[in-house]
C-alpha cells in the first residue's frame, strides 16, 4: 500500500547511494504524498544521484525524468530526452478552440486559409479540437507561420471575439506512447489469429 511505498522510498535514499532503482514509486499514494516524494526524487537527481524509474504514469515521467525510454514486450521502442522524442515522434501541436456553434464552419474555413495543413479532429459542445502538423508551422501563409505567429493568430481572433478561448500545447508523452506502443487489443488479436492458423498445421 501507500505506507509501504513511503518506507521503500525512504530506505532507497537513506544510504545516499550513487544509483537507485524505483519501480512505480508513487502507486497507492495520495496527491499530496506523491508530490512530496517527487520533490525528494528531484532533489536526489539534482544532487547527482542516478535514478532509474519505471512508471505507467506519463505525468510522473515528464515531471521527473531527464531521459525517457518507452518499452513494449521487453523491448525499447525509443530512448532520449523528452523534447527530442517530441521532435522525432510528435505529430504536431494540439489546439482546442471554443467558438459559438453557429460559427464553427466559418472558423474552419478561416483556419484552413491561415494554417494550411491544419487537421480538424472532432468538435463537442462548441469546442473544436485540431492538430497543427509541425511542417504546417514551417509553411503557412507567406511562409511565415512560426509558433509565435500561431499564438498571435489565435490572440487576434479572441480579441476580435471570433473565438471565446483557445489553448495550444505540444505533443504529450502519452500521445507519443500511444503512437509507438499501439493498441494491445490489436496485438492480442494478431496473436490469437496466429495461434489459430498454426493450430491446423500437422506436426512434423
């Protein structure tokens, strides 16, 4: 349980070792205890201690790790700094725009012109979910659409009351994980199909 995790973490750092292995260190901890343990881990890391941490929490990995690796079935799919992984495996910038329902189609047409290549994923309750591919940021109208220009574009649309609010975020570690690791259900289905195809073979 949570108390056992706290004791294990305390014992791991007590002797001030050069190398510490932590396996799911915050599982079972409440939000306050988790943040306090994060502070301990950060302090040890900043003091020069090498910490190898395994976790299913993408938030935890982003908060604590200088370098990250994504594993599937015992194999590393990638390893590197978060920004490097974002640059290599990220699909673009995630955008959420709150706009009046009756203006959504007009807003889509406007954004298609302002940001060639923008992808409209879905819309719910007046919120438009989009992805701006990295290559679209480099191109755009007059070849001058950089990240700063994207923020300026949405700022101007908000100031002119074309939209109510907006957010622009980078590709998250969770999105990278899903893209690389894929769907376990699909893998299970493939394994089942493989077993079924092999079951009809005569033994040699």
